[in-house]
């Protein structure tokens, strides 16, 4: 049987609960999803560690690009330690050079740390390369780099803002991966786009499963404490995607 998995990215405790209740297979734990996700707070990491499914921590110290100085590289290294010490299942990392090629030296150092921490706790940290990959000028070449570095999967929208707009590239990446690494399709994944994405050969998809929250307090928005349109992880949306994935397993 071809097993298909749903990873749900969440940014708060309610999101964790919704992902679990909806039947998600894995959680990517973040903060600030509106800017693509940032490293979550330690308190949320500890809460997520109690979830009954694998949790992978996104280690991204700020919004913007993925060229990191020494201070930021140290922050990501500390985030990897936090994930290991909390007992999480994995980490999601990425780093670029100024020309957007993958920063092999930085990534290799973080991976070595993750491997050492996994060995010390007797359970490896799963390693996902995040969408810094999508900015690389040559995605097939970046795929080979990720494999050589030892990543377990690549979170990618095929080099486009939305995965559904990059179906030929996703098909190419799945073919070139040839089982050596998992291609995790993300960005714009919904019930409407899922069939076409699965047709590329991907076996794992990544979605926020968020919906707009009605009845927001206008005062909170006025003071900048809440975005004009707030969103939360929706149990029914998670469940719908999970059901669709299960129905396509053969």
C-alpha cells in the first residue's frame, strides 16, 4: 500500500489540538504563519511534545530571506537543541547563499548537530529542508545537494508561490528523487488542489488548514493586537484532507 501523509503547520495550542482531532499524520510547529512561519516559543514546544503524533519544529529566526549571519546560525542551532531536548520528532531548517543556492556549509553544521543530539537521546531527529529550497536557481541540482547532505525530505512548492502552479516541476522532483528523499508538497494545498498534486507522485502534503475566524473584536485589530482577518486551524478542513488522502491509498 502507498501510504500518504498529511503534515499540518500550526502556530498555537488550538492548532495542535485541531490537527490531532482532524487526524493529521504530523505537525510542523511554527509561529507567525502569515510570514511563512518562524521558530515557535519554548512553551509551545513543550506543549506540542505531549501530542500523540510526530511534531517537527520549524527553526527560522526571523522573517525575510534565508542568508544567516553567525548570530542567527547560533539561534537555529539552539532551536535544534530545544527540539531534541523536548523530545520532538524532527526539525525543519534551511539556509541560502546570497545567490539563493543552498548554503551547504551552514546546513551541514546544523545536520551534524542534529545527528549528534539524536544519537545522544537514542532517536534520530527527522530532517526537513524548508522552502529556502524553492528559491534555488536550479531545483534538480538543489535536490541532489539535499540528498548528499542527508535530509529526509524537502518541503517545496516546486519553485512557485503555489504548489498547484508547479505541477511539472513537482513531477520532475519526485522522479529524480527516486525514493532517495521524500518530496513534501506545500503551499496552497486544499481539497481543490490535492488531486492534481497527488498526480505528480508526491506521497506527503503540507497544509495550514486554516479558515478565517468570524466575529473578531475590532478593538483588537485597531490596536494592532490581531490581524484584520484572523485565521485558525480548522478541524473539519484537516479531516477532509485526511479522508481524501486515505481514499487514494492503494
